[in-house]
């Protein structure tokens, strides 16, 4: 079996002889700093920020430092097998790309570029419900590569059903229902800038491309639009109106239409369901035969309810610290939920993963697969498709090397006994 870490190290060191450097920094902090210089203040803040004082973001990172790997040596083996299997399909590695909305803030064709990168590296991509490109276009970029769809529950049940059916038709292999965003988190950094990309028509392509959403627009009378969408007329207001029209699909006629602004208003009105309940999860089961994964699970109480309902998989995440300020680390929740679910049940994880070594710890604590989030957005901003592919190779190579040097030759060797708490 070919060693990923040897290949990547050799590539980087040989190219270094001629003065070439990696397309992105391998250090997360260095990559983040470089992206900060390249992104607009609004874009960087939206990606990098979290809820409130950002204590949950800090907790996510602190949790990784509390767990320490206990290496063993002299295995007598030479290669590491990173493959994992769940939902009846074998994957090359335990990584996937977590859903992140409004990727066009990092790259003009962000969703399409990331789709191509994921397909090239054979890493599943979880299409965001808040993408800047319709899921069908992203699917076309991926060929037969594995993709899933993240679902936000709208106030329109017909729209929810339509999104699920579109995901089925474009080859998604799972529906990931996100449950922790029934209201938008209190994100101080974004509030300081008065910036929400959706009001500029960004990140709503799954909606404007949907026939049910377009029907909703037909049923709304323009003169009944909410007074909440009547800001003071300034140059900034006019720029926002221009962006709404630019981001709306269609021909030149959109520039003379109120429909782009109406689409933004309607999206804001129906985006999320504050009264979402477990009954709605049961209804989702009636819409699709695809595996259903519940994202945003942080407690054993919710995990037990989901298991009792026969949900196919759980996604342990606190939205990267973007929703609840002061919440406990997702890594700690992962360990408790694995103990409840037992071995073999699919548990997906993100929040705070910044390296292959972090992924190893998450796998030891019970993750079936590990999501990469903010890092790939910064890689996208710095080097486009090449940046995202490089990041995926680096994470896989580092995981492989860390496992090898710790005496773990397959994912099945990773368990809680491989760790100790500091």
C-alpha cells in the first residue's frame, strides 16, 4: 500500500530544492492569517467568527489539547489503512468536507471548485443548504463521487420536500438535517459590521433554483413586503440592491425586476422553523429512503431520542461554535454519545478539527468520519481548487503518519484506550 505521507513529504521537499513552497501553509494559524489578508473584512469575519464571546470555539480547541495520544512501537507492519465503511459503502479515508454556506465569499465559483476538489481526492462533500450554486451544478462537477445534502428546515414543508427530492435526483447519498440553527446565533463580529450575506442575495442559490420557492414568489404581492426590508436609502443600499440582482439567476430582465429583492425577503421570512420538533423528523422519513443523519446533536438525551426513532446516523457538532456561546466541546459530547450508541453505529463529527492529529483523536473517541470545516475555506481563498486538494492530502497524510508512528495500522485500531487525559 502506498504511503500518503511519504508521497506528500517527498513532493514538498523535492519542490523545495528549486525554491517552490506548498500552495497553502500547512499550519492552520498561518493559513488563517494569510487568508485574512486576502479576504474582504466581511468575508473573513463571517468565516472566522463564532457566537458571542466565542467561548465555544475556544472550548472546541481546548478539548483536543486535553486528550493525549499514547504511542506504541514495533508493530512489524509497514502500511496504514485509512479506509472506513458506513451505509454499505467503503470510503478511501474517514474525512469529509462539512457544509459551509456562501463559499463565493472565498472564491467566485467556490461551491463548484470545492466540488471538483472533493471528487478528485475521493472525499465526500456535504452540499450546503446555503450554497451559492445549486446542488445540481455541484453534482455535475463531481461525476459519480460521493456527496450528501445538508437540509435546513424551512417554514414551507413543500420546500423541504422539494429540496430533499432534488438531492435524491442529483445523486446525494444521504440527507443531513441540521437542527441547531432554528435561529441564527448571536454573532458579534458580523453584527459589528452589520453584515449578513443573505441580504445581498448570496448563499440562497438552493432556494432561487427551486420550483417550489419560485412558486412562493409568484404568490407574494410586492406591496405586502415587510417594512423590515426598507433601510435608509444610501449608496450602500444601492450597492446591496445591485448585488441582489447580480446574484439572482436569469437573463437581463432581472435587472428591471423586483423579484431578486422579493427572493431575499422571502428567504429571510421562511429560512428556519423555530418550532421544529421530533415529529418533523418523523415526517422527513416519509420523504426519502436515503439515510438520514441528524446534525447538531450535543447531548445524550437527544441522541437517545434519535436512536429510538431509528435515525440512520448522528452528526456531533456545535456548528463550529457559531450558535451557542459557552456550550461544551463537541469532542466531549462525542465520547459520551459513542458510549450510548455502541460500536458500529455511524457517528459523524466536526468542530475544532485543525489537523490530521486532531482527526485521529476524534476517531479514537468514537467518530466514524471527521468533517473539515473552516480550514478548507481558507485554503479555497488562498489557492482555489489546488488549495482545497492540497489541504485534503495534507490532512490524510498527517493522519496516516500519526497513526503509523503511534502503532495504529488501521482505523479499527483507534479507540479510547489509545488516549489519556492530561
